[in-house]
C-alpha cells in the first residue's frame, strides 16, 4: 500500500509516520509512506502558498495552484488518479467504518483535508 502525504511540514509528518505501528509496517514492507512539500510546486521565488481570502476579510487561504500541481504530480507518479474526496468539518465524520466503506466502493482514492487559519493543508493519497 502506498500513502502519499502532501503537506507544508514534511519533516514533522515524517517524524510521526516513522514510529510506532506505522514505522513497523514500513519496516516490514506492508506500506510505503512518502511526504511531498507543497512549496516545491509554487511558481514564485518566495515559495509562497498563502493567499488572501476571496472577498476580503482577515486570515489567509491556501493557493489552489501549488496544491493542485503537487496532487497532479503524485497522481502521475502513482500512475492514476483514483477517486478524490475532500474532507471538510461540515461533512460526515471520518471513521474506520467510513474508511472501509470508501475502500470497498472506490479502491484507490485521494483524501484531501484542508485546515483553516494559516496551518498546513494536507492531502493523503492512498494507492
């Protein structure tokens, strides 16, 4: 099983994913976890990923372009796109039973989780 995590903080994610149960699963070859730095897919020299909210107001949002480019690269690297699901706080609670249901229904899938308030957007792509 291949799991790709798109994030602004790959070192932090790597530190968590290489220990405990996930670390042992990787050592034994059951899963492969790769992290991808979203900033590597920006087009500006500052590698900026934040943008202003549409319509004004306080705060910042993630630019769609670097996120899309990173996601597209992972899909190309994996060989196909699978099914993409955007996780939202106003959606259905993501539980183990929901994960099983989605796996049975779609097989390969991308789970995109956006966090508000200038924190990392992370996409988990399971292949």
